[in-house]
């Protein structure tokens, strides 16, 4: 005959007490076994090393068994050859002329002579985040920059620009500040 398990009352306090007790006993037994193994290894490590044929790095003498006779023998030093590094010889032979790679910053003296409105483009980026970072750097330097969206070869670009400047002296001072802060720019006349 089937039994109704739905209405059976469990003694939850007793089972919780028993489960808590079993957890504590399991923890204590594992802890005691670990401590016992640690004590055995600590006191008998020399004998364990000899039985497994290991040499201890801290021992100054090794005991060798020859037909029942034990004899102390000093530890022999092993000559380890010094490593040879080839890159000290390779690098001087691999000289590369990087003068073609070095770019020179635009000369400050090339300030335009004609009066008019000028804009300085500080960068052109494919991602808005990169353009926004440059705009923030310019804001920290005291420039009010703006981001202009454009299209080059079918791809969207974000241009960071400052200006317009109609005074040549103001334009020259802005150029010098940009060069002092290692920012490249392109000058455009409106």
C-alpha cells in the first residue's frame, strides 16, 4: 500500500545538530591527520630522504651504506657551466638605420604670413572614444576643442579641431603650446 510522505514530520533540530556535529568531526579528523603527517615529516625527514634516495640540500654530510658499514662523506660540489648568451654577439651585428622613421615636428617659424581664420586639427580617429580622449587632453591644457564627424574612403572619421584663430600671434602661441605638449597638428585656413 502506498505511503503518504507529505505529512511526515521530521525532527529538524535533531538532524541539524547531527549534521553540524558530523561537519565538526570531519574537520577535526582531517586537521589531526594533517598535523600528524607534518610532525612525522619534520622529525624524520633525513630518514625519509635516505629511504627514497634523495639528497637534502641543507645536509653537509651524506651517509652511504656499503654492506652494513656507514661512512660519512663530504658533499661534492658540481661545477655548473656558466650560461652563454648569444644576443650580446647578435645585437651589434644587427644595426638598423631608423633615421627614415624619425619624424620631425613642424617648425614653429612656418607661421602663415597672411591674415585670416585658421583651424588646427589635432587628430583624426576612426573611433569616437579616441577622439574624445584627445579632446579631454586638450581641455586639460586649456583649449576648447570640438569633434567633427566626416567620411574618408567610405569610412567614418572623427576629427578633433581647435580654433578658429584670426590673429597670427595667437595662432603662433597655440602652435607652440601644442608642440611643447607633444601634440601633432595640421593647420588649415578657412
